[in-house]
């Protein structure tokens, strides 16, 4: 039992870290820079740790920029205000994400500029061959180590882990929680101490300061992903963008 729980928890946090660090704060918001070679390394690491849930940095980054530009309006790719249920929102998000990633949904250049793209790798990482291979690995781990029946209930969640994590923020953090800032949308800080979402639950803070790499603002709002970002900056793996530059980016990024 312990092995499966550790496997699930490890997959949860590692998958979430790469979604928050690489797809969200880097691909969508450019809160820091990195070399092209390091960028490719993080493409591969994202595939390894998201596994069957791999999300394209390009598709995610562009869709997330659309979310910020049109938050809680009919053009928002995912908004509880315009979707009747959590599952309908998840399906709509999936459809828009796939359309952007595959090039079937045209997007204005202002939303695609600077978003990292590695089409050949994305095609492989998003392929059914890759997803089935990772899924088979998960099943094998459960087959060997799941010694009580209820552990198998965790397996379907691991197959769709990234969409589940995205839905927690995109649905619940627009419905429940508290606000540090008055913004034009319904974003809220879902958890006062984010033990679950690697800092992503400070959604209201993030909607106020989109390009700020640290999502925490108050003393109790500890952002684990920010701690790793600071370390990687010190190790020269990435380079943080100066705050004044971030403010300029934030003002101009999605300007028509």
C-alpha cells in the first residue's frame, strides 16, 4: 500500500511542478528565461513526469494567455461562469487546447509570441503510443504493489492527472476562497496555505500580477514552486526577469 501511495503522491507533485514551473510561469508568462538547450531539457522532463498526462507547453501557454485576456467572459477557454458543470468545463478546455496545439483553432499573434514550441517532440509526447506506454507502466506498478482493492481507484486519476489539477484551479479557485485584490474576474485564492497545488491555488494573486514568479503575497502564502525557481536562478539554470521588466511585460503582453 505504501508504495502505491508514494507513487501517486510523487506523480501528483512532480507533474504539478512541471505544469506550474515550465508550462505556466515560463511558457505562458515568461517570468524567467532559459537557454534553448535547457528549454528542450525541460520539455523532456515535463514529458517524463507528466507521463500519460503530458501537456504541450505551446498549447497550454497560448490557452492560458487567452484565459488571462478574456477571464470570465464568453471568450474564456474555461470559466465556471459560462460552463454549467465542472465536467463540461473540462471537456471544453480539452477541445480548445487540442485545437490550439494542432493548429486547427487560429490564434492572434499577440497570444503566441514567445511561447516555446517543439512540434516534433510534442507530436511524439502527445501520441497514443506515448500515452499507452506510460499508462501500461502505471498499471504494472499497481498490479505489483496494490495489495488492497481501493488503491485501484487512484489509477484513473493518474491517467488524467494534469486535467484534474487544471480543473481544481480553473473551477474551484474561481468559486471558493478569499481575495487579496479586487480584479475584474472571479479569481480567488483557494487555499490560505497551499499544501496541495504548489502555489497555484493563489489564483487571485496571480490574476492581479500575472507575470510575477512568486504567487504568494501574504506571510502565510507559501509558494513551493517559487522556492525551486529561486534555487534554479542561483544555479544559473534559469534567469529571473527583473520585476520592473515584468511590470512592462504585464502591461503590454496581450495589448491589441
